[in-house]
């Protein structure tokens, strides 16, 4: 079985930040969107950047395992590509939304025809957000349903970094909750919270600090 060329691997590591391109956790393996079949493939396109995704887990667990075990859904969302199709022409649903992958190692918003450099991840904001999702790990929160709170926690990664406090976390949460649940009993200054409520912010403080260290944008 042929190996992924070093130059191609460098492109997809840069594109992904070596985070799972599906969920944002730390990447552990490389997935081929167009299956190679038994014994691999001599087709050089098999190792093209558009055909490769950095994902968490392996063929039996994580997002890699999810792709392999739910093949019908994976063909529908572009994480698998049928043999008659080109990976550059098949849009794929990743953590940033629907995109096209180019052989230059870029994301292009789905529907963009010119194939220009419309990289959707190579900004300090999206990298900080991805680092935060990786640090949050298997949290009980469904972050897809709380994008406002996730944005505010990402802001803490950027502006507070490793100096983030539990009070900062509480204030960010309060801003998000003010519109949704203005009568929530915890919508009080951090200093007025009882000990049990205040302790709930500590894990998020630690995860935001961890994301800042991983992201590297804040010392």
C-alpha cells in the first residue's frame, strides 16, 4: 500500500491544523474519501489533498469509524466519494459547513466555481475555535445548539487565553443566557454565586486555558 507523499501530508496538516475536519478534536488518522479497495491504489489521485481528510479515531472509532460504519450517510454528506466521481467536484460537510476541497490544499465554499483561494479555516479565529472544541472533548453540551455560547468562549480563548478566570466564563455564559432565559437564577454577578454554582465554571475555565495553549496565539 502506497504512502501519502510528504508534500501532500504537509498540505492537509496545514489545512486542518491537524484537528479533525469533521468535529474539531485532535486528528489521529487520514481518511480517503474515495475508497482505495483491497491492496490500495496506484492512482496518484488517491493521495490528492481533495481526496483526504484528517479525522479523529480510526476505522473503528471516532469520526473515522463513523464514516466507515455509516457509508450511506457518508456518501450523502461527501465524506465518501463514489468511484465514478472526482473528489474535487463533490462537496463535503465538515465542521465549517459544506465545502469543496481543492488539490491545492484549500477549502472553497460549496457553490464557488472559480476554485480560488477561499480558505475557510486558515484564520486565527477558526483555529482558536477548533482548538477550543478539541479541548472541550466529550462534553455533555451540544455545541451545535449553542453557537452563541461557543462564540463567546472562543472570544475568551483569544482575549484572555491562559489568564481566563472562572468569572470570565460566567460572564460569557450570562451574556448568552440573558437573551434566551432572562429569568435564570444564576444571572447574577459571579461574586454572588454560591460555591456549588461557581464551581461549575471551573472546568470550562480550564478547557479555555488548554485551548489557548494549544492554539498558541496567547502566551
